[in-house]
C-alpha cells in the first residue's frame, strides 16, 4: 500500500515549511489518500490557520479521518470540484490526486466558481490568452 508522494519524508518536510509560511492561512489539499501528507500539514499549521483535505475514495477518506482525528484537519469525501470552490479562496493548495489539475490553479483566487464549467478565463473574452 502506498500513500503517494506525500508519504516521502522529504516531501512532508517541504509541505510543513510551505504551510508554516502562511500564518493564519487557508490551506487545501486535493487527494488525501491515507492522510500521511495531511498529518504533516496539520502539524505545521500556525495559529488561526484552517486546513481542509478532500479524498474521492470512501475507504481512503475513512482511513484518513481516523488518522487525522484530534488535528485541525477537516477531511471531506468526494470530488474536489464540487467541495472546495465554495470554501475558497485558499492561500495554499496541494494537489496530489484526482483529476482536472489544469483547474487547480484557479482555486485559490476564485471563490465560488464552478470548475466543472471549465477555466474561468475561458468564459471571458480576452482573458487567459495573449492577443497577437
């Protein structure tokens, strides 16, 4: 059983450093898996920070929920595209699982947008492209 890149100690230290650099920040993770990376994130949260993590697989989400009990992490089960946009904006988003990575970049700055509708800039002429 592997928990992905977040189970690597060096990656966990990098995550902890990035999270600690955002005191009071709003942190999100896509692809909780078994909660290994989320534990590193939760342990590094500064006072006033919040952390939500989303896992699509029910078995993994249940395992992560148990592993993260007693931490500041909120584990959600489902598709991030349906659960995270209304909770944004976020200061830091870690994407380590799921689909539609091309839409993740818009998550921090666009609260309430629906990623299932595509990139926000694609719906506005002249945005998200260079004019000749």
